[in-house]
C-alpha cells in the first residue's frame, strides 16, 4: 500500500509539474519563430474571426520564393499530400495513416474556396477544414464553421523578403479553448512545427531544383 501511495504521489507531482511547465511555456509556444511585427500584422482571413479566444502565430524562414511555397499549401490534405509533419506520429499515435508527398502533384493544384481539407483519411479523425480564402502565392485560409460563422482558422501566409527568402506564417484564430483544447495544445505545437519544417524542406528542394 505504501509503495502504491508513493507511486500515486509521484504521478500527481509529475502532472502538476507538467501543467505548470506548459503554462510557463505557452507564451513562447504561441509565437514560436514569429517576430513582433508579424504578430501585430493584419493578414488575409483576420476578419473572419475578429475577436478570437486564442491567437497563435508560428513562423519560419524559407530559402525560396512564394511561388515555390504556395503549391505545397494547395495540396495539403490527408488523402492527398498529407500534412508534411511526422507521419509516424500521425499514424501510430493519432491513428491517421497518411503518406506525406515529396513532390508537387499537378492534379492536386486546382483547389477552390469551399473545398474540404482532411486532417485524417476517410471519415476518421476530426471534422475536415473548409477552404475559406485563397490568395495565389500569398495565402491560404482554412477553418471550421458553426451555424454559418467561422469559429477557427488556419491562416498560411507567405511574406517575401528583400533578400529573396520568404517568411511562412501559420496563424491560428479560434474560439475553442479550455478543457481538451488546453490539454492538446503542446501536441498541436509539435505537429505544427513539423508542418512548417516539412514545407520548408520541400520548398527549398524545389527552389534548388529550379
């Protein structure tokens, strides 16, 4: 009994430490790689969820032009190019088996406003996103609606730089917070960081190949 009690105490301490660590790290996680100017900037799609309960900006520098980045965004989908993140994690932990593409597929480039973007193949996983806005070589905005109102958004924004590189900003605006959303928040960061790095690697390889 005493051993079981000690194990329980240790587990409780670990949970408390984990919760405190996540709370302390959240401000850093929620603007990973983003500059002050990028966080303050107005981007396509902001007007769809003007007063989000949660506002997250994550960004990365890519050694490529917007034209070498945007096609990778257009084919995001669990049943198409995947999400360019950690496919072993998506398959084994999240139960969303998919294969992340390493080339541009012309047949997946004709994306339109209103199209669905699946996070998991088939009918598994969370509800698919809907494409809200498309701005060629500039931005793709996807999200979910409830009763005709947008309640969350993924805004993929490409900002060309004077040195020939580009900044890819992934901005999240959502009304869904608390409970399960707080629990999965660190995991979402891991997957989104993988997504940004996955796009970076592919776009830079495409740019180098001409």
